[in-house]
């Protein structure tokens, strides 16, 4: 679940739809006479290329003498906006829809190629990430009014925002075992439940307490907070005494698990926020003469909020800047907070995010509930290129 906003953010779903809609067959094509394949360019040679499709074996593509090659910008769905290009401009890694006459052994004699350049996709992904950072906010769903389309989201235990949805709002739903945007499915308002983790993107009201949502992504995940009782490095698992469920939980760490650790100064400041201290009420702002806590944004910064912006910092953005750790950096009795897959009764769960160094926070919130509300959604949108952060 990294921006890799893995954030493979899932721009591929949008690209597939865009290219598929844009490259509709001309009226003269008879049913079954045209083959179509969507995928990524694997190699390019004179008059030929190899396409790695989104499913199935590689496809050998031969270009006919009349082949038409068009470059389409990500997100576009009308070939009228496409521009001509040459085979020499096609590169490995570009996205492509091939259309033409089917040949033998998974081959196509192409009559047209619709290309989305890898560089264009990367630029679009970066733009999406920047926009989610600028106009996105998220937290835990505390109330839903389906009649009005209003969702109340707790950003911290003491600060909430209203997410105003409409018929124009796009809804996505995370898979139960993944927060990769690429794994998200089209959703509806009715699927969102109290306790879900949600992130919305749109324009804020002048006081910052309401978002007119253009896009909403949500999911149901499990929150675990407690201390590590054992570590099995061979099986990449840890056992945690969960103070929320009041029982031990076996947590699997895999290659997609995102793990970070708070520095003590930052953990203390966030503990103050949970206690409702004078400084904590300002979203962890520092007092006169005090340097900012490590990893924290300057007070009032655009990314983190603060007293000048009239709202608390966005913890997804703050914590995403903290350096990562590995299983080898964890020790028995370490305090951790973890967002995991739901799992099934009696089974192990898989860590999506793990945050260490949280001893002061769990001390400030001994039942763990307010701490979970503060951190549980902290990086659910590192859902790939186009995904929220």
C-alpha cells in the first residue's frame, strides 16, 4: 500500500475503461472479425511488437501497412482528442489497445493502436496524488444520513468533518484484504457503514468542516492496539495482546505491509492531543521556542493543518513521511497500533499498516478506542498512482 498512492493506484482500471471506450470499432467491422487486446508494451521492433495483456499469454503484434497509431491522454475517452504518432515513439511500458485481424498462436495483424504513454500515466498519477493531498481528508465514519447523502467522518477523537455526497460523487470500495486502489471496486453510498475508514476528495467549505465530495473511497478494516507478546521471524508473524478485543491476535506481515515507528517527541505530542491538552488541541503545534516534533509539519502548513488553517493536521500525510521499519526492528513488549484485514474467526489477520513507538499514545488512551480513531485510517489511500494518500 505505497504509492506504488501500489497507489499502482490503480490507475490501470481507469486506463482500461478510457482506452476501451475510446477505441470502439468502426461500423463496417463485422462481429467476430476484429481482435482486441489491452495491455502493456513488452518489446518493440520494426513493424512488430509484443504486448503483455492484462490477462492471458503475450500477444505478438504485426503492423499492417495501413496501421493507424494514436496517442491518447489518460482519462480521455474520445478518439477525437487523440493525436497521431509513429511506431518509433512507442516505448516499453506504454499502455496500448491493439485492434486488428486475429492470427495464429495469439497473434494480431494490427489495423490500429491506441497508446497511452507511460510518462503521461506517471504525470497523471502525480497530479492525482497532489490533488488528493491538497483537497483530500479522511478518518473514521461516525454517522451516515443516506437521505441527504451526508457522511460524518471523525478525523481525530475531537474533530469531525462532514462529507457531502451527491449523484455526481464517485464511490469506490476497498477490497476486504487490500487497500491498493487497483483492487478497489465501484461502490455505493449504501455500502458505507459506521466505523468504516473513508477518504474523500473535493472542495472544502470556508471553515474547512465540510467537503463537497467528488470522489469517496471507503472500506471496513480491523484495528488492533496493544503490545507484542512474541515474534516469529521465520513465518513473518507477530502475536499482539490486543487491548481493544481483549485477546491475543496473530498478525501476518507480508511484502505489502507498511510499517513505521514514531519518534518519541512526536509520540508525546500526539498523546497530548488525545489527552486534550492545550497544545494537543492545536493539532500538536509546538509552543514558544520549541522546535516542531520530528516528522510533524509546521503549524498551519497546507499539508498538516494546524491553528492557522483552522483544523487539525492530516495524520495520513504526517505519518506517511515517517521512515519505514522492518520486522527485524520490532521487539517483544513493543507497543503497536495496526490496521489489518478483517480475517475470519480464529484465523490470522494480515497487517496493512503497523505503527510502532506508540507507548505514550496508548497510555493516554488506555482503552485504545480514541487512539484507534486517531490513527486507523492514516494511510489507507496509499492506494496507487491515482489513489488517495
